[in-house]
C-alpha cells in the first residue's frame, strides 16, 4: 500500500516540497517537521476545524496536519466575507478556527463526527453556502493517485498555484504533486502579472492549471508572448472551454513541445473524473474525454436505464473511489456515513461517441420553461458561440435573457433566437454587460448574474 501523501514517504524526504512566496525551498523532511509541530498544538480529541486558507505555506501545513491527525477540516477562502463566515460557524460550530498558522479555540465539546470524515469543501466558491461536500481520506488519496498517473507526474515536476487551495481543482494540484514527491511553487499573483511569470521561469515550473476564463484571457494576450520553455503541460478544468480556444492551445502547445490536457470534474468526486489524452485532442475537441484511472463513466436515460448506444443523450454518472461520502447542510450531517457508495449522479447531460469519449450537452438544472417546454440554457450558449457571439444565457420561466459581453446587433440576435428555438420575440431580452460576475473559482456566478440584471 502506498504511503498517503500527508504521511510523507521516506524516499521523498530530500525532495523540495514547497517554494514559498519569498523563494525559499522547503524539503519534505522540513515540511514534515512543521506539520508534526502543528499537530502538537491540536486537541487530543477528534475536533472539527475551520481553516481560512490562501496559497501559503502556513495554510498547507494546517491542511496536512489535520489530515494526518484525523481532524475533519473545512477549507475556506481567507477573503470570505465576515458575515458569510459567521453563518458557517453558527451552522457547524467548529472546535477550532485556524488562519495562517494561528489557532483560535471556540469550545471543547465532543461533536458527533463520522470516523471516515476527513475534509469538507464548498461547491459554491465564495458564496458561503452551508452546503458542503463530505470527503474521506480514501477519497482524496485515490484522486491524487489517479491524477498523478494520467498526468505522468514524477518527483521532478513543479506546479505553480494559479487557483485557490480551498477550490477542489486547486487542491488536487497540491495533493497529486505531494503524492509523487513533487514540488509546489506558491503564488498569489494573477495570470497576467509579471511576478507570476518570473516565478514560473525562476523556479523551473513544469505545469500550470486554469479554468476557462484564464485560458480565454491568455489567448487574448497571446500565449507565445510568455516565456514557457520549462512548461511540460498545462491543464484546464472548472467548466466547458470553447472549441476555438481549445484548438488555439492545442496548436500553441504542440509548437512548443507542451501538452494541453482538458479535464472534467466536480468537488463531489474530490476533483477529477475524466480527461482527454493530448494525442486525441485534435479529433476530440469539445469532449470531456475518458474516465480517469480507477473510475468509470456511464450514461443513464430518463427511465434510469443504462445507455448502451453511442450518441444517445442522458445524465452522466460516475463511479470511483474518489466519490464523496455525501453532502452536509448542518452539524448533524457530519455524523452521517457514506451515502454515495462510490456512485455519483453528476447532474450533467451528455453522451458518448463511437470511441467511448464523453461529451457534455448541458446541465439538468440549467433549463427554463418556455410555456411548458424545457429550454436548455447551455445549448443556447453553445449554439450562439458557434455563431461567434460572446454571450451568457440565463433567464426565468417564460423569459430568456441573453447577456452580451461584446457589442452586437440586439435586434438581429433576438430574431435568430426566436427563429431557431421557436420563441416569441417578446419573451427574449438582451442585456449588455461590461463584466460577467464570477465566483472565486472563476466560474460564472449565474445566481449573481440574475440578481444583477434584476431578475
């Protein structure tokens, strides 16, 4: 059995684990010492711990210490508003609150916590929703192993933190690298900052991770402008990336001897469920690929039956050891056992092709009803993107709202939509927005979008 990444394999002890924000290198042996020192400050009973995190060494030490000492931990953005944080504290009553190595004790009550519970993550970015994903130690270890396998990670790899560690995608980068004895270069700088690209070159970074918004920005800035000679691969997840941008990075990476790995996942599966092998990307652009090692993807129709034929739409289901224990919405839920049993209904609609590569067509919940008929907002976005419109589709029942990011003829757009989707033109609104609201994870915040346009 492999050593779990938070227990630090002896063979990795001399490897560099972290390059901190000052450029200091910390070995795995040094990191292990700091983790053990932090454990000595924690209670001897099973405590529920909230940790306000940033991409810092102190945040990583706290995280690893809690995993090793088996204290269930909720990772929260250090910039989460005070009101939202207080609501979570009131809902879950943590024993301790940690922030950048500092510990605040709240109470010593022995809470009812399931023995399997190791980690809590929010699916909602910075909204502070009380709905959390319950993960076990087996979940996070299994996903780290699978990711390390398909990305072919070695102890020579170095990733830079371009995503928050309280976001499952950002955390999975840390986990998978530590599993292989590879290094993490810490950074809080944005993708267009000189400081980030200086770190990438100075510390010989080999990989970078990003959500669609990041790659769309890099495309506008021209990826080849940046010095990426040390990069071995870059990864994309966190939402559907348009095919044009996929093809752009496939060409750019090919020219520079790099790989562009498109992936799919959810926090409910710890992070990752599928990926597109780079050598298949040219023929499978727009696909979410194949299941990760030790995972399985299937399509289930509206009758609950397994779809056996290609190109038949249904809900995407995933099976694997990285599937969460279940959700939590209150303290009492933290005592619950494994409710999912390794099976996850993703809520995504899709199909597989003749080569068994999977494609997403929309979300089960991303629909409005137009006089009783369901209308997929995701399919509308995809259709308009193919016609070179930069839009986000939203709305409420009997009203479709299309938000334009770039200027366009609103009357023409309405006529196109009315004709294609057989909608009365009076049931379509077009809004011009300077900026699309996004969560801390870079995903479109559809709830805030609706609120911002007064719907």
